């Protein structure tokens, strides 16, 4: 026991033994005054702190309940003190902490509906025994509700963005195809004209040029009621090709589903069928597909009942079908059936004037996806992008941009984060500006002159449209034209 606390007891014993009862009364008065002072200090402390304070005894009866607790829970101290706390609350952290001799620090807690707190609680220990518990709770209800409202608002904003994008796409399904250069513009123009018809379309282009994107745009622009079914002819094993496309009857072969299966061609009925990489279709399946297209009906594997089907056909390939016909790998009659209208999709290396827009849109998408704020691009990055051959085309470009955004720490894309493949001898164009004398500054200037001149010609030297196409202010365009010695013809 503290010697200071024991002193009044010793004095009391001495006064009683010597019969000094007036001293005993005086001592009791001093002790009472000290107690009153201590109580006043405790009450002031309890009502000064911002937390709701609660104290219970070993029987879970409430001993302390400050004004912040009254305000938080709407329960007056006079109504709860000396009452069991479980008459007012369930899921009691304070009782748990006392009984388990554990402390809880800054734990999120919902003591009652629509009330959110961060609670600190611990047992009151006397001689190793828990004789009560005390808790301090900080009200975070407003913060939680605000966060819920912000989350709801964010969901509504995202939903609105999707709705706007959907409406925009419905108005112009081809808006998802970026780039307005001559090469891609000609392909989009042709696709728009054939989309209002029902003729078969053959999309030709290298891997990654956006053949499926074009096919979906044609389907959406046609406003057919059915679904868009895409079949990658190179991804289906030859022994499963027939059953996947045409379906099968119950028990058609060992391991077949007892209920049978609807084929992809049936699912495309009334809609659009994309035969992606049609050059990889097994030759024996080409005959059966041709018959389906001519007769507008099919037979399931193991079945003899014709099933009527009518769908639009869009085929896509990166292979030279004419050479395949000469070697006997592709049927000439199927070729002419599919090749009513042919649309050539240009490789990325032939549409370098679209690189600024593709770069800008790609950066916007990946910056938002990875919560980055990238607003500048080092000129050397654009120089490297233009000099690369892009065998993977748009798909490879987007992969490179995603890598750049992920690895960039500041607000500027730097050439040091570009994939090493872009600097390989095989990937660079022979005789390009990357080999120009004078190093990177000269190469960058030549590249800028080439791109600006090309876009100026495309826009009939309309500087406002050219600046918009390049994604730069008009004043910057004027400055670069003067610096690079580009003469306007208008």
C-alpha cells in the first residue's frame, strides 16, 4: 500500500487510542474534502474527453456513464447507473474484455443499429482479479455514413459512365475503334456501309489489328435481334470441332451428354457468327459449313433432323487464303461464299499517324485503372514507338502502355521503362530515323516533322483540326511548325 494513502489510517488509529475525538472528526472532514475534490476532478475529466466513457463492476452493473455516452446512445446516466449493462446492449465488448482479462484497442464496433464506434476497453484488475471494466468509445457514425454515401455516389457515377458509353456505342458502335488516319478510316467507312446489309464479310489483317472489334461493331450497327457468337477456329481441337459447331444428339458418342448439346451455329441463329481465324478450320469441316450456309439448316452429330438456322457470317483471318486454295488447304467454294465483301485492316506500322491518339487513349485507360496521374510523355518514347515494327499490332501496343504506366513513378513516361524488345535490331525499321546522324534529338525532330506534316496534309492544312488530331494545343502546333521548318500551304 502507498505510504501516502496509509498515513490517514495510522493517524486515525493514534487519535482513537489517545481519545482525541476532535482530531478524529477533523481527519474525517479532511478525508471527505479530499474525496469530494477527487470526485470533482474525475467528473470533469469524464465530461471533458470526446469519448463516451462507461465503467462496470464485476457484476456488469454500470458505475460510470459520462455526458458523451448520454449523447451517443440517448440514455441518461440516472437511468443506466447501477443497472446491468446487458439490459441496454448486446454484443458487449466491455464485458468480454473484463471476463477474459483482455484489452481491446481501436476496434471497429457497432453496439447498436446505425451507431458506429472505435472502442478501447480493458479490465480493472485488483490483486489479480477482475473487479470491473472500462471502455472509451469514439463516435465515427458520421464518417461511416459519409463513406457509405461516397461509395454509393461512386457506384452511381460508374453506372452513369457505363450508361453514357452504352448510349454512345449504340449511336455509333464504331466509336470504339480508335484512330482517324486514312488507312483505318477507309476500313471503318467500308464496315459502316456493309453493316446495314446482311452480306458475308471477310476481315483480313494481322493478329492484333482489331478484327473481332470490327466484327462486333458491324453486328451492333446492323441492329440484328440475335446474339454475337465468336468462334476461334484455331482454338478448337479437330476432334471436337464438329460437335462444338453443330452440336450433337443424346448418346451420339461415348462421353456425350445424355441431354444432347446445342452447337454454336444454333446459338448464332438470328444473330451474327464470327468465324475467327477461319483459315485454321479443318478441311473436312469446311464442306459441312458450306452446306449449312447454302441450305440454311444443319444436322447435329448423330441426328438426321434438319434444324433451320439463319445468321450473318463474318469471317476473319490473318492467313493468305488464296495461297491456301492453291495448296488445297482451303476450299475455293467456301472462300467465295465468305468473301462477298473483303475489308483489309491495316497493321499498326502503316498507321503511325494514329499513334498519338492511341497513346493518349491508352494512357487515360491504364492511368485510371492503376490510379496513376501521368500527363507527360518523353519525346524519346514516341520516337521509339514509331520506329518499332509492332508485329503484335494494337494488342502489343496496349501491353507496352500498360507496362509503362505500371512502372512509371512520376507524371512522365520515360524511355527507360519501355520493353527491351522495342530496341532490338529485329524490331526496328531498317533505314528509319532511329539511325539518323545526330542521335536522339535529331531523330525525334525528324519524327515530329514527319507526323505533323502527314496530319496537316490529311486535314487539308486546317491547323485547328490538326492540333486536335495530334492532341496538342494550337499554340504548340504553331511553335513546332516554326521550329521544324514546316511551311503551311494555306
